[in-house]
């Protein structure tokens, strides 16, 4: 998932290397969409614990992504 030209990347994260020096500076997509035939795919790696969705922006990303994919 690092690079796929058919993904429309909506958000990325840049790793600091604090815990794994070899990944320092790596930019990785964390939210993306794409078409798959007549279908739609929404992906988000945000929200590893339920409390992450106490953040309004995180909830909104998921809400909008699911609405888009369900059209």
C-alpha cells in the first residue's frame, strides 16, 4: 500500500524513527480511496483504540469515507 497509482491518498503520516530508526522520514498513506470495478474502496488505518474516535476529525474522516464508499 505504500505506492499504488490507483489510490487517491487523502492523508499521510511521516514516521519519526523514534522506535524504529530504519523507518525515519518514511511517508505512508493512512487514508485513501480507490475504485475497484463498479465498486468503491475506502481505507483508513486511523483508530487503533475506541478512544481515538473521541477526536472529531477522526470520526468525520470515517463517516465521510463510508458515505462515499456506499454510493
